[in-house]
């Protein structure tokens, strides 16, 4: 008999009962007395009280965090409770347009885009890629190769501390008649539902007419980044056209009311 058991018997919490086993030999069992049962109940109640105190403390902390999140979300999205976003074409807007890129080594960021995206993040804009990638449907690249290119984009932006909030790609060819291929606003609508985005206070930025048309179809304000090789105005009028990211970013940032920054 160990020391603890002896002490429990001594204090009256446990008693020894003698009986004969199957071999007709004396054996002993140890059972809780009424006092022992009451003590066990008391200890259990005490333990539960402590756990309830911990639970209440955690619940208050969670409530405080939720209230803080609501405050930050209101600051992020403005008075109507919906978020602002900058939707970006990829090829020719974020990275050089090399025509159906399928190798990660082809990915190079366009000058000025890093600073612009950082500034958008500071103003609490969501940053979401909206891109047609029909090279997949045309067989110019595999889905895995397209994924490698996308991951390279994420990696290069991540090197500067920029994290995209989302990316939507349409892999279909024009002949497939899908609902997602630009200039259909389908991908923007999907993003709007997922992230609770106010499209009327958001922007679509791209280098081609199809990007401008997509933004207009979704109800966004539109900006067109002209390339060094193409300085002519687009056939579809954007709210602003420029050959540098700095000017485009300034236009977006100036749209944010001072009481929402």
C-alpha cells in the first residue's frame, strides 16, 4: 500500500473491503466512502469553477478582439461596410507582357508597380489579379506551367512584402463562351461576393481595352497603363490613361476620403 492510499484511508476518504476471490483466498478492494465521494464532488466543482473563470476571461478577450476587428473593418471599407479593391490585369500591368508566359524565368515586374501596390495596401485596398490566360485552353501551356508563373509573381511581390488578396484566372479560349473571360465582369463579380467589395469604389487597372471594358462592365473606375511601345489612346475610354504607375497610383489614392485613411 502506497503512502497516498494510506493517507486517504486515514482521512476517511477511502475504506478497505475484504472479500474472497475465486480461489477462496482473502482479497481486498478500496472504495470511496461517502466523505470521499463528497470531497471528489467538491474538487470537481472547484475545477469547473476555475475553468468557467478561464472561459469567461477568454470570451471577454474574444469579444474585445471582435470589436477591434469591426472597428478596423469599418476603417478599411468606409461607411457602408464594404471594401474597396484594386483589380489588376497581370501581363503588361504587373509583369512584362511576353505573350503567353509559361516559364517562371520570364516573369519580370514592371517598374513602379511595387511602390504602387505598397501604397494601395497602406490605404487598405484589397489587391486582386483579374487575368485572361487562354494559353491554357489553346494548349500553349499546361495548368502546372501557368501555376508556376503565378507562384513566381507571388514570390517576387512577396520579396517586397506585398501579399495579394486574391487572383482570378480565366483559362478558356474566346470560342468557349464562358462567363469569366474578360470583358465579362464575371471574375470581378465573384471577387466582390467573396470579399464583400463595393465595385463602385474600386478600380480596374490594365494595359488593354478589354481591361477597361471589363472594369466599366463591373461598375468600377478604370485606368489604363500605356506601354512604352503603345502610346496611343485606347479605343475604350478609361477614366485615366498614363504610361507610368506613379500617376495611376496617385489617382487611386486621391479617391480615398481623408476620414477613411
